[in-house]
């Protein structure tokens, strides 16, 4: 994965990417954390320590994600999502404090010169309306998973592939070692029969699964140390190829294999499903 791709993944984990209204919440939270960090520490002030911890975590998590991308095999930007709850919590605290400040500033004037109707009706309705407005602009909005082609996850691919392979049970070649788990989780989400153990994988998938490495060489697979080897020649006249992709040059070796493949579903940056036939079988 390139640095640009990593940063793009990290940006998608920000609350702002879900709805633009979250930008105000994030800005309020960031301003509150900076204010807390700048004030002097005093005895009996646990708020500053909590604020510093939250601010440090929000900064450290993306930096740790970048470090892991550079020096470790963990190379995905979605780990930065761990900072989002802290940022939202800071935003909630900031908005709450802003509401208290407003109430304290307006309260004396309302009590001194406001009519009974103003105090009993107008002010409570105004506070309720403001709360509903904030809720509607932020929490009530659906998460736009499928707003555009680049932001769609592989979840819809897994569900569609499970339906496809159920209609046409062909051998499955994949470099995604967790594909059986993905299918099992998707079946559980749709309340469908799992047909096996979630951790070990659905039996109907495991019986036809063939693992392949990034170099397109067949990988041994098995349970309890048993080695089950396979070859491309034994796949027959047709098979599925499910690739987990991590960049434009991922599995370039596929272009050199004697087979013709077509995407069954629109291409995605995470996982792709292809229907393939060896050229000698055409």
C-alpha cells in the first residue's frame, strides 16, 4: 500500500467523512482539548489529565499507524479509527460546556426580566430544539457506506459472491486466507445457515477452497499439520478467483497465467471476485 492510500484510508475513519456536520463537533472537541492542554495544572483538576490523555491518544494513534505501515506487516489505515471515539467524546464535552456557559450567561437576565411564559415555555423549547438540531445534523444521519465507488467496502462483494457460488459451486482460488471467515460472518449477519464453524469456515466453502500466494504459487493447506497440496491443472474448466488486493501491482503474476478471467462485480480497492477459465478449456 502506498502512503497516499494509507492516508486516504485514515481519512475515511474520521467522523467528518460520515457527514460534514461532524466537522463542527470535531472542531469543538479539538479546541477544547487544546484549551485544556494550555491551562496550568492545579490540585483537584482531573479534567486536565484526562484531556491530555485524550489529546495524546488522538495524536499517537495515527502516528502509530504510520509507524506500523513503515516498519511492520500491519499496513492498513483503518486502525486510526481507534482515535475517533476519543475525538467524538471531546466534541461532546465541548458542546456540553458551551451549553452550560450559554445557560449561565443568559440565566440571570431571564430570571430578572423575563416573563413567566418566557421562562416556562420559550427557553425549554429553545433548548429542546437546539438538542434536536444537533442530533439531526450528526447522530441521526445514516453512514454513507455506498456513496461512491471508491468508498464501498468488500461486504457487498462477499454477500454477492456467496449467492453466486451457491448457485454455481465451483472451485475457489484465493489469496485471502480469511475468506471463509468473511463468508461466515456475512451469513450470520443475514441470518443464514452457517453450514459449519465460524472460525473453521463453512464446510461448503472449505471443501472447494484453494489458497494461492502473492506469487500465484499454490499454497499448502490443511488442518492439524496435514498438508493438502493442489495444482492449477486440477481446477477443471472453470473456477472462482477471489483476490485481496493491496495496490495496483498486487498479484501481477495473474496476467502471466494461461487463463481468462472477468470481474463478476465492479472492481473494488479491497477484494475482487473473478470468474476464470483455463485457455485450453475455451
